[in-house]
């Protein structure tokens, strides 16, 4: 049997296999107050029932004025705690470990959601940008910690800090974006200071078995930088590193011709060579064969399967039974789910079949 279906223990949590459902935004499913919906509950329960060992619930904002868009889930208020409980209970019912990804968009906050956007520095090309003061950084640190406490109270087994894709924590880590000259800028250690302080605060405020993961950029702005970032986070004894990309400010590394996956996966496999922290690799892995190859050969500890699980919630169960899976067809110019989750042609096709 492939090690893809072997267990892995993190703190007191036994994850039943190496398949992770990554944080994948459901556009339009939350309301303006950040409340998740029955659609969220149905989806996450189906994914848990379908066999995923670890589920990371989509980017959930720590502040209302730090959202990517108006219908992003929120965890900025105690009122959100009860809203999330049905999701954590549903995932646990099917023996899945479940984390909440907590997030702040920083300079990427959309117009209309905040009068100003904040980041480590204030780029000239963003007129309404504001460089955070040290006092404001401390307040944001407390907001991240409060969000993690709420996640724990809602029944989540842990959180994942969103430090990739060009959002706030990624902006601090990236020397192209972060031009500060104080203790939060300059060296890799200084640029990771904000993240380290958040991690330390969450550890102090939550139970000892609460998982702390970090989704990082493998190229902020280069793979060499990504490796240094990972080493620093590794020293903080976090529980998971989920290696993704750094958004438009990252440089794409050259991938060896004999490597069977894309550059984002390659970044994760290279970073794994330098850290003890378990690594999740992600992006277009798609098939059980490709996922198994990565785990069997020690390139990663976990593989994240996103769009393909959304197209077939039974991906893991079917992979174990060697049954046919309904794979994502990679719609062009971009995934239909970015407009509306229900517009995925695979999902539409299934719905029509069920109606017959």
C-alpha cells in the first residue's frame, strides 16, 4: 500500500492519511459579516466523508477591513465561533483533522473594503497604502492571536497562518515589498519577526495540542529566500509548513527536466531538504499516482489536492479502492469557481446526471 494512505501524528492528532484538502476560497458563499453558510458545511462534510485526512478551511480574515473581498469568511468576532462549530463537528464525525487558515490581505485589500490598505511599507503605486507603525503591528499581532483563540473555541484542531500569495505576512517576508529599516525589515530574521511573534503568542494562548501551521511562499522573492524563511520558521517549532507561491512579486525557479511536477511543488520538495518541520506540497498534483510518488520517495510529508477533490469529493476513498476519479479539467482562461463555485462544469455535469 502506498504511504499516501499511511497515518501521520502531529502532537496528539493522528492524521489518517497524507492527503490534505487545502484552503480553497468559495467565492460568494459568505455574507458581508463574514458568516459561513450551509453550502460551506455541506462541502466540508462531503470532503471529510470522502476521506481527506487533513482539511484546511479557506482563508478567514482576522479583521473586517483586511479582507480580500466582501464575502470572505471572518473570525474577527466571537460571534463567528458558533458559526464555525457545525463545520468542525462534521469534519470530526468523519475522522478528519481540521484547521482554519487565518488571514489578512494587507496591501492586497480590495477597494471599498477599507479606506486605507496596510503593509510593511507603502508602495507609491498604491495611493491609499499605509506603512504600519510598530504599535499597529503589535495590535495586528494581537488580532491574529485572538483569531486563533476563537478558532480553538470553535473546535478547530489548529490554525494555518496565511503567509503566501502576496498577502500581509508574505509582504513582510518579501524583501521586494518590505523596505523597512527598523526591527521588522532588513534581514530575513527581521522580516519574519512579525510572524514569529504571532506564532509565539498563539502557542502561549492555546492548548499544547493545538496545531500551528504556516502557508509560506517558496519564492519570496526567490527559492533561496524561501529556504531561508523555512529555516527560520522551522526553528520556531511550528507543526506544518505548507509551501505555495509568493504572488506576482516572486521569481519562478528553474525546474529540473526530470522532475514530474510543476515549480511550486518543486519549491516544496527543495525546502523539505532544509527543515525538520513536516512539509505539505501543493498545486496541480491531481492524481493518486503523482501524490503517491511524492510521499513514497520522501519529497513531502503531505500532498494537497484542491480542485480535483472539489470535482470529486470521494477522491481519497476512490484512490484507495483504485476506482475512477472525476478529475478537474483545468478550465481556461481560469477556473470557473473564481466566478461562482457552482459554475464548475464537472459539478454541473454531475448534477444533471443525478437529476435524470
